[in-house]
C-alpha cells in the first residue's frame, strides 16, 4: 500500500514523490523592493534610454512593452536598488491590478515605478517556478485578502515577505516550469494571432471608409460614388424615457467592451433602481454615443446595443437608423475615419473630459450602395477574431486549471 504524501499537488509527474516544503517569501528572495516616480525627480519620458516599467506593462504572466516608455540613463543610474535583472518577478502592488505578475526576460537597462514590486528569487530556486506560484489561484486569493482597507488597495513588502510558498525540489521545479512554458508559448501564439487579425481589420476599415478600397457589384461593375447626408436625415434620435419605470436593465457604453450591463461593468449597479424615470429606453440595434473621451476613445465611443432592451443615462445620445442596416453602421463607428470631423466641430464640456456636440453638428454620413458587402467583409473578420479569442480563453482556462492541480 503506497503512502500518501501530505504536501504534494494532486497532479504530478510520476518520477517525483518527495514531499513539498512550505516557506516564506523572505526565505526565497534575495531582494524585495519597488521603484519610484520619475516626475517627482524632474525626469520626463524620452525616445530611448532606460526602459521604464509601470503596472500597465505588467500583465497576467507576461510583460507588455508594445508601447514602451523610456527615461534617461541618468535616472536609471540613480535607481540602484530598483534596477531590473533578467529573471526578476514583477508584481503590481497598488490599485485595481494588484497581484498581477510576470517575469522580466530582458537584458536592457530597465527599472520600475512605485506601483510595481521586484521579487528577485535566490539561486536555490527556479525563478520561473516561483513566478508560476504567484499566478496560482491560492496565492492570488491570499494577495487579494491582504489588501489594506484604504480606498486605494496596496500590497506591502511585509505581505510579500510573509507570503507562504510550497516548493518542490529543484528537478521537479524545472520540469514543471518547462511544461508551463510550453503552455505559455501556445497562449502567446494565439494572442499574437488575435493582434494580427485586429490590426488587419483596422487597416481594412481605414481603406474601406476612406474609399481607397472599393467593392464591385455582382455584375462586376463599380458602385457609384458615396452619397452624403446628415445623421439626422438618416437616423432618428431616441427620446423615449423610462417614465413608468418598467425597464430596470441599466446599460453603460464602454469604449473597450461596448454596451454592457452596468452591473457587469462596475461590479455593482451605480444607478438607483428607484430613480430611472429620466433614463432613455434603448432597444436592440440602437446606437449610443458616449460623449466621455478617454485614451481608447478620443472623441467618445459610438456602440451598437447588441443586448436586450435596457435604459441608459440621459448623458448619452441614442439614435436609430431608419434603414435598419445596423451591421454597417456598427462597423463604421468602430473605425476612426469620423474622429477628425468630431474634433473639428466639438467643444469640450466643463469637465474637459466630455465632447459637447449638438445633434445637428454630427458629421455627414456615407450612404454607399455597397453597405452590405462592407458589413459582410468586416463581419467575417470579426468571426475569425472571435474564434481565436475562444481558443485563447480556452488555453488560459486550461493553464489556470493546471496551475491549481500542479501546485500546492
């Protein structure tokens, strides 16, 4: 009869049987520190130099430097304690992304800001293995539970030093790390495929809506030049209010996620359910303009409601196209060709984060005869992107399931 090993994962490579051992973060780290703010010291970003890593760059399991920030080497040389080394583990310790972590796999001069901790693993353990420990669900839950009660959650050095790890011997650490690296490679490949498809679609949209790329009709003839009309000539502004309070499904317009339930977006309902009488009723297929500008929506997003009937804040403009060809209009407003016009005619609101534009000022709308062909072409790319996203989500779920089974 085989003896049960108490401290061991439920899923294990058969050649290993030695019990795992508990230890604290302080026992396996040669350094735990964080960076500082360059602005406080009078340094600004520049085109090259020292790579500056912030919490935005630290993603779940990988470092995203697709939009890198650089500081002078003078700043880097002043940050003796927070200069990064290849293999350092980076952990977000402040704000909404607290606990998000990745490895720094680079040899360039680099440092971090005050929202990112550096956890440097000693030579007695595999750095990659410890990085995977940080991604495992148990440790993530512990990190979530150590957040301070302040309005801005934070993870202290004491929390990191006292964090409990259950570690195997080095040969098993190495094999587990190698296995998960292959899983990460698959995830990275799918994410790259998604990014390429999204970039391809952006390029196609730019060409299509600027009329540099045109379709032909079924007989091989060119379509006529696009007709232009004001928005109010082809669409009606929706003014129906929820005066009787019969609709309680509160929606919001996110630049990234589109129109979603307010409860899903904020993790709770912001609007008072007893005070929805001034909200606008939005039907499936209606388009909604959110005048609030952001990094991802420089003139405010216009999104189609793909959900069931709901209500939205009176701050939003809701409109309904008379031709009901909402596939085309959803694609048109997902492009950026209309942004320049909006910036030319709009004023900024008192809060400086909202566009102030009247219904009559909205740009001329293109009315191409090839609306359906454009919509079908772009929707086909969307389908491919959606399939890749499904594969990516499945691979990420597969990894998380294995992390729970192969770690203690």
